[in-house]
C-alpha cells in the first residue's frame, strides 16, 4: 500500500509550532538565568556593605555589580 504524501500545510504547521516552542523555551531560560544572577549579585552586594572591598579592582567590581542590579533587577 503506497504512502500518501504529507500535506504542505501540515509541514508548515509543524515548523511554526517548533519555532514557537523553541523561542518560548529560550525566553523562559533567559529570564530564569537572569533572576538567579540578580539574586547572586544582590547577595554579594549585601556582603560588600558589611565588608567594603579594600582594593581598587574590588571597588570597581562592586560598582559594576551595583550598576547591573540597579539597571536590570
């Protein structure tokens, strides 16, 4: 018994659904990682308030983290 060809609309629907699923998963994962990164930076900034960095590099790093938290979190 010969197989019937798959309709074009079925293939296109499968492609569109796949693209939407991968896009949604990518957006969810990016937001998940961003929330974890914000929580990590906020915890580090709390430590910096208790014991300020003593080196110039440490101060610049703390400043960059604080800027990130203010802008993105």
